[in-house]
């Protein structure tokens, strides 16, 4: 099965996973063309400058998948299959049914290139030519210490995302901001934890609270643990106490539950959310760099309104690796550079032929 054939089968199977956004064979082949120079570079030698070259995929790829969202693990698996590699996926203890459902939708020739396990067999780590690890910084450090020097290691560790509303007097971005903050219950690296707003930031927070309630009515948050519930209640109490003591803080929250929370807080710094639809709104300072300095090494995506190239230049200079319109933070295109690095190009090695 060549690359184009794999792309068509993978796109057909991905149609069942709406959370991936649009996935077509052309999207996947465009990823190959952009990163490898030619859509047939994995199949045979292709012209590359004055000589020929062929991209050699790893024979096997180990995916250490986290349980926060199904999207990251499934995207990684699809890229491995697109390369033509055999894929070994170590699943989280709670499982990821979406990956198993995706394998069931594949033709046999591709499905046989996917193995799942809840444990990590030592043999898997030994035979993998590449390892892709999703997880905390501690998880990344653990596996970095276990791979050999001849194995490709790609890490996707702890990441933070946020939104910036540069100019929105009509609050046109509020509904999209609420969707970005609600999808995947803020568990993903692309989930915004705070929105910096120029202008009426407190009023923006009030409007956002209304839209968070609307999102909850359409698609309620998943069940969370007792410790997660306590973390939200503790954070709510902290900000309510500050508000009661005259600080410029205001809290909007779901009634009788922890389903969603919006906090307006004018204090400086990047706030740390307990997640599960707990989002902050803060006034946009004249200089955003000091606000982001503490978390710069963990920054991922910035959703912006309006989305202009000038705003993209500003935010990438501050450390983010992806800038997109508010409302599209959770659905990156297949051609994006996850965590600022190529997804296919980092996995292949090249063989050259000089005629």
C-alpha cells in the first residue's frame, strides 16, 4: 500500500472522529508534501535538487499516549500509519476507546500495523526505532532516560494555551471563546486557561459566563473526580474571598455544581486554572511579555481576535508556537507544527542517490 492509498483509508476512518476536525486524504498528503517535499517520497526515490532522495520511515514507532484528550494520541497514531510504520501504542490505565474504534475502521492491512497495551512491554521499547511520548514533564524525563541514542525521541510535555482579545467592542468572539474553553473540558494542551482582553474585560467575562452556561447546556462536562471537584471549590472560595475584601475580582459560576467557572481578575501574572471549564479573564496589559515570562517554556497556542499577521508576529516573539483565530484553538490543521516541530520530518531518515 503506497502513501496515497494509506492517506485515503486513514481519512475515511477519521471521519468517525469528529473531534479531529476536517481530515481528508488531500490534507494528509499535503502534510507529506510540505514536510518531505513530495507525496511519493516515502514510496521511492524522488528528485531532490541535483540528486534523488527517499524518506525512510521507522520500522516501528512507540506511542506513549496520555489520557487527557483522545485527539493527540489519535493524531500521532494516524501520522505513524501515514508513514507506513508499525505502531505500538501504550494506553493510559483508563483506556482510550476512540483509538480502538479507529483501528476497527481500518482495512486489515493497516489495522495489523497497530498494537495496543495498557502496560509497556520491555520488548516494545527495545524494538521501537522512534518513541513519541505525551505526558507530564516527569513522564517525559522518565522515558528520555530509557531510550537509546540510536532511537528517535519526540516529547510532548506539559503545555499551556491562552487567548488574546485585541479589539472586540461588540463581543463577537465570546461564543467561540467559550467553545474553545469547554471542548475537552480544558484537558488538552490547546485548551485556553485565560483570556487577556483589551477594553471592557469585566464585561467580557460576564458575557463569557453566559456562553459557558450555554455550552454546558448543549454538551455537559464529563464526570470528574472528587479531588478535581474540591480543587474547583477551593479556587472559587479563594477568589470569592478576595472579591469580598474589595479586590478587583468577580466570579461567575454554575449554580449547584462545578460545571463551569469564569473569574475576572485584574492581578498581574498568568493564573493557573484547576481546569474542567474554569477560565480566567484578565485585562490585556500594554506589555504581555512579563505576564508570560514564568510560563514561557510551556506555552503552546494563542487564540486571537481579530486574527492578523501583526498579532501573530507579536505572540510568536513571546514564545507561543501556534497562533489561530479564537474558536479554532482545539482543531489545528494536519500541517501544523505540534509544539513547534515537524511531525513527519522529525521521524524519517533520508537516503540519497546520486546518478
